[in-house]
């Protein structure tokens, strides 16, 4: 059991040392691979488009008549 703990500890130390010394290269590779993220607009800015404080983030889709279908409101069986 001690050998297994030492193996896991040595792997964790090796990975952390690798990440510490190569983090700039890793981040540069990730930026090139997936592209840089664009920053969202500040909703408090004048003339900013997008979400405001009253916009619901998560809403359930509603059917056209506004009432849920019977299969959606009651469990099967």
C-alpha cells in the first residue's frame, strides 16, 4: 500500500512540476487549438447589446398555445 501511495505521490509531483515550468506553452497551445475567448459586453455600459438584468437566463420552452402537452405534464405509466 505504501508503494502505491508513493507512486501516486510521485506522479502528482511530476505533473505539477511539468505544469509549473511549461504552463505558458500549454496555455499558448490551448489558445491556438481552441481560439481565444471573446469577452462578453458589460450590460451596464451605455448602448450595450445583449442580456440585461431583467432577461431570464433559463426558461422552459412553451408551446404555441401556452399550455404544456399532456405527455410533458404527467409522468408515463
